[in-house]
């Protein structure tokens, strides 16, 4: 569902069917770090990030924990960023401050805007937010070879 939608926004094929992603020739290297209900453990995210840093040119995270992770997690983010791997993350959808890991200085935090270039009502904001991208009513691939319209900073992040 959620991950499939994000992947479609990034690399949906330009094959005359459905949607075309922002970078249709990009190779997606996906790390499933959440269960089917969107829940996860910090250990899963840490393992996924370590693996992604060994195989990816860019790390994009359309997720955010509901509390600040421990300093060891920030150390991992710093380590990955020091290797020159850009890390991009969703700012969050609580109409509040930017969530973690997007709030880290080493991470590019992405907020959502509407088609009219206005901040989406749900989009988190703050001085950490570095980019704003379309994040409202975006059509992309979905489970079961279908398409769905979703909104959120998760959908803005791939831009």
C-alpha cells in the first residue's frame, strides 16, 4: 500500500499505462522496516538503514516515529550522511513540528504543498523543513496492480 504508492511516485514506468514516476529509470532498493499496520521497531529501521547505506545512492524515508529516537540512531544517521549519501525524510502529517528522523540536521526534511502551492493543512513545519513538494491527492501505484490517490508528506518526499 503505502510503500508501493511511494515507489510508484519515484519510479513508475513510462510505459503508456497508469502513472509515470519522477525518475522512471531509477532502481528502487526497498527495505521493509514496518509491518502491514505501519508499526515497527527502532531495530528494524536501524537494520534497514544500515543495509540501505551499503547498496543505495540516496535514502528516502516516508515514515516517522512518534518520539525522538535514542542518540545511537542519530549517530547512524550522521555516519551515513558523512559517506555522502543524501537522506530525505517526510516531515510528518500532524500539523505540528517536524518529526524525527526528518528533524535531524543531516536529513532533508520534506513538507507537503497543495496544487496551489500552499502548505498542506496537515503538513508538519519548522526550521528543519528544507523542501516543500506536492503531497495532496497524488495518484500512484497501489497493491494488487491498482492505483490510489493518497496525501501526505510521505508522498511529497519522493519529489
